[in-house]
C-alpha cells in the first residue's frame, strides 16, 4: 500500500499528540504560576512529575510523525541517521517515565500509610530527590536497548523502533516499562489494603484512619489510570498475538501502536484532573474566576458653572 494512504492516520497522531502536550503544559504552567493558591508540596510535586512525563513523549512523538508525514509526501528519502535511533531511545524513556511516575505516586502513598511515623520520608525534599532519581534511572534503563541495537529503522515508516519480530527486544522493553510498574503498583495497593484492614482497630486516631482511606482511594484511581493506558494499547497487542499465531505481520501494526499511544497521551491529562480532587477543584475555581463578569464603573463628570 502507498504510504500516502496512511497520511490521515499520521495527522490524527500528530493532532492527539499536540492535544496531550498542550493540555499537560497548560496545567503544569497553571500550577506553577498560581503556586500561592495551589502550594507546591510533596503530592503536588508528584502530580507535576506525571505531567512532565507526558510532555516528553508528546514532543518526541510529534517530531517522529512530522518526519514520517514529510517522508510520505516525498518519496525516495531516508531518515536512517543517529537522530532516528536517539528519538526511539527518548520515546521509550518517555514510556518509562510515564508509568514509573505512577509507581512513584503509589510509593508515596505507601510511605504515608505504612511508614507514616517517619515524617522525613514524606517531606518535599525527599520526594524531590526520588523524582530526580526516577528520571536518571529511567534514562539509564533504556541504554542497554540502544547499545544492543534493538532499535531498527523501518524504511516504509521513516522512523526507528523495536520491531514486532524482535521478541528479545520486545520482552526486555515490556519488562522494564510495564511489568516493573504494574507489579510495583499492584503489590503496594494490595499491601495497603491488608495493612488498613489489619490496623483500623488499632490506630488510636480516627483522623489517621480517614487519611489511610483517602490514600487508598487515590491509589485505586492510579490503578485505573494505568489500566486505561494498557487498555488503549490493546489493539496493537492483539495484532502482535495474531502475528505470533499466524506468522503474518499486518503492515499498519506500528501505526496502530502509536495511534493508541497518542490517544492515551491526549486523554490522560484530563483523566488525571478528574481523578485528583484538589487539582480539579483548583482548576475549576480558576476557570470560574476567569469567567466572572467584572462590573463596569461609569464615572460621570460634571462641569462647574
């Protein structure tokens, strides 16, 4: 099939990627600009970390499909260069950052519920160091994929990525990106459930019990967000399983993969707003304040005769 047939898909991916970038950057700017009304504490820092984790893959995905759209419109061109492989590396780093940012949020809930007596583990400085460490670790985790040359150039798509025929590269990337985060979040969630049921009758303060329940609700919403991300990637997973069974690789499987990924990036910022009550209330107040009609004062000047 001619590459120009996929131009509508390319434009759709670019549109969704731009929506995800614009929404995340707008929310992040609003939080920072109005930090007096929405203080930058440890939970807010984790929220900002998640939005930053959305912005990076949005930028890389926009760049990748801008090259693909240009290649589809101009035949006999190749982008098989160092930036192609660097872009694939950064895109997978972005995937790591996105899922692991939710793992970091879950770990913070673990500190608040289970290790609540250790206040130094819940300070802004400690969580800031954890967020910086998460970014450094995620950049390092994807380096072996780059060194082992698991990224390959797809001439008909004009970009580099791990091929669906490369089982070793897919298993390694899937383990780093998805398995670590999902296993960690699930383990923390079930342990907190066990812990709250075990200690509810032992905790002397009802405020602590209510705080534990609130953290459990937030953690449940984090699992829902990660579940939405995995669900939107289901079509490409089904096509890959079809390849394993039949041996036939559908030509649009890679575009389907990034189409679902772009859709996830576009809806995730809005979903995060509705799953975070403090952020939802803050943005709603800002929106109502901006739309409030200011009264007009008319000053009449009278001449003195």
